[in-house]
C-alpha cells in the first residue's frame, strides 16, 4: 500500500489560517477568532485530499523541529520570516497532527528533510506538497494538480538551478544577477555541472564558499548523515 508523505508545516499553516474569523465589535474594534473544531476539520479535509490526489492508503506526516542545522551554515536562513505574524491556531494545529497522525519531529531538521529522506528510502511513496523544493528530490511528487516522477537527473538539475537563482522565501540570494532565464541558459550552454555552477558564482564576483553555502541551503537532505558532510562535487 502506498504512503502519502505530507508536509505538516504546510497543512498546519493552511488549516490555522483559513480558520481565522475576523469580528468587528464596534466602529473601530476588530478581533480575530479561531475555532479548534474548525481547525481540526480543516486538517482532516486536507489529509483526505492528499489521500485522494495520490491514491494512497496510508499517511506519514512530518513537522519541522527547532534549531535548524542550516542556521549553523548561514545565520540569516529564513531570517525574513522573523517577526511576521503566524496564524492564531498554529500551535494547536501542530499538536493536532502529533496527536492524531503521529507527526514526526526531529530537532535540527525541517519537515522537508524528513519527507525527502523517507521518499528516497521508500519508492512506494508520494510527496504531497506545493513546495517547488521537492523538485530537487528523486521521488514521486503530487504538485499543482498532477503527479510528477522526479528522476535522479531531474533532481540534480533542479538543485543546481535552485543554488544559482536562490530562494527569496528562505532568504538566500544565489548567484548575483542570475534570475531564472539567465540560469536556464547558463546551464544549457555550459552544462548542468557543479563546476559550471561555481563558474557562475565566480563570474558574479562571488567565491567558492558563497557557492557552497547556497548549495547546502538549497539541498533538502536525502539521508540523515548528509546533515554533517554533504558538499557539492566541483569535479562533476
């Protein structure tokens, strides 16, 4: 029986956000309210949708732990999210997923890492997520209404692409001046190798360390061990 791999961070945030109800009390007073019942119902709806979309019979849910190891590589990783308001019921939704779906949490790792490790280990799985970062994982991925089979070659290409363009959502910049079009052309003309990615960073006035840092931030783990020792291979 196939298992759908669900990003609990994504589900918890969506369920908490859609369950918020603004109430106007008088001419200038508004408050936000959330119902735990509504949040639980929203989570169940999303889980059921994931099962239907992927034709799976079992679920695996992961949530991000604290003290992300990527902060040791780049202290400003996701720093653009600090101070932004989170939905009122986010803590409840995370707990709901732990209580009802045995959501896995591993300190220092993101939910993305846990899903990817499971997907690489077990091909009888489907990741259900809108996150484009899963294009860097060899896996079965249900995204934007359709199933994608990401090959090893596909995943390797998209990791190099993501390293070069950076990721605004995660607050790392990539190679200066390399947007999607320029990156696509560069990798086509010069080859999708780590050496050509490094050349892009050097051409932009950056260093090998800049390239390596961006690659580590762009890479979702394939194994637990990679957290300590993965680096791009500039010979390939």
